[in-house]
C-alpha cells in the first residue's frame, strides 16, 4: 500500500508543507528514517532528528517551528502522536486477517463460532463457548467452558480464559495473560488456611486491551469488572471483586487488591499499589510506586507511600535529600544551646 502526503493530510485533517506527492509505503521512527517512510515528531527531545531524517514525510504539531531547513515533507496536524496512532490503526485494519480453524485446534462441538473467526494450532475452545464475528484466537489459547468472546477480538498465544468469563467486542488480550483465575481467598483455620471457593466470573467490556502476563481474577461471588475502554499494561494484577472504571489506564506492575472500586478515566503509573476495599473517584492519578491505602474523595494527583498529594510529596522529597545536613545542623545547634545554658548558669 502506498499513499502520498496530500492523501495522508486529507485523512488526518492536516496541512502539507513541502511536496504533496511525496509517497510513503512504510513507517519508521524519526531517528531511523528511510526513503518512502512516514515518521512523526511529538516530543521536542527528538526535534534534532528532523533535520537529518531520511523519511519522506514527517507528521508534526501545528505549532512546531523548525530551526533550520527540513528535507522531508511536513504534514502539520493538531496532535502528531494521535495522528500517527490513527494511521497505524488504519494500516493494521487493512492487513489481511486469518480465518478458519487450524486442523490442530481443539474446538468443542457445542461451541458457537461467528463468521470470519480464526482458531490457531493447539488452541482449545471448550463446551458452550461463544465466539463473535472476526475474532482471532491464536495458538495455545485456552477458552474454558461457557466463556463468551465478542466480535473482532484478538487473543494472542498462551492466553487462558477460565470458565464462564465474559469478554466484550474489540478486546485485545496479549500473550500469557490470565482471565478468571481464582481470587486470593483463604480463611485461617487451626491447621492452616481453608480455601474459599471463588464461584464468580470476570466481565471485560468492549475495547479493553490487557497486556502480556497480566492477571484479572474471578470474583468470590458476582463478577470482577473491567469496564469499557480500559487499557492495562503488562504484569498488572487485578484481584477478585475489583471494578476498574471505564477508560482507566494502568502501567506495568500495578497491583489492585480485592474489592477496590476504581473510577473512570483514572491513570496509574508503574508499580502503583492499591489496598483492598477502597473507593477511588473518577480521574484519580497516581505517580510511579505510589501506595494507596485509603479511599479518596477528590481527584488530587497522588505520589509516595503512603500516597499523599503529589505537590506535598515533591516538597517533602526536596527536604528528605537534605536530612543528613539538617541533622548535623540540629546537632550543632543543640551543642551551642547547651553551651549557652552553661554560660548563663555560671
């Protein structure tokens, strides 16, 4: 597939600056540009690559002002990062999807498969499973009995979905993630811990993406919910009976303990930890490694462990690095005070 700069600008609502006939047929990072490629510049840290890149077309923000002449044709758009994402999505949608059931797949006779479904080698589709139109099931995926998967989902190799879980439309599950494993429920007993059966399910709504080796546990009763549009990075743990609100995003190694309710449009950076049975409001944000131990009522950005207002945390951090000097200063002041007391006593 090949497009010129003017066609790309028309699709994105942008403006061409340079040769409107400049042709592109692939994508490249701006620092690895090549003839016939399209790149983008969104982060000012990479601006110096613009003047030496070999890419034929570069997407830039409307307000970008070059410091010297640029060889590439520029397409000015409101948001270069969002624009490249749209182009990549368009490119992916135009690639040919696989269809059909591989002869080495195991598909139950009671399973229902929609049109244009692909089931890869060594995948297992259990009894009563329902798979919607256009969904791609890759090698070694396990869909246990009575699981429901919607339309146009992509389930990559080695994903496991336990029985009766519900997956909406347009969901992407990356390799190794586990949906519906038992929640961590044990009751102390005289001779150890007695397992509490986890008889609930997991419900994943439309357009959710869950990263590699992430886990969403089934509920004790009812359902664990991952609402529509949620984006979860690799190695994230969502415990039983948690509810993740719509369009919330979580970076790698976030952990959410059981029965916590998270609002919509929240953002959690890497390694944020949340205690159980909390309520976090819409648009809560937390910086890397924040430890959230109590429920919140406002959308104040959080940092630190225990998590506090990010601005307070920043001020505290500035003091913390000076603590050794402050300690020495206090010790010296104490000595001086003792000396003054002694002199006054005499």
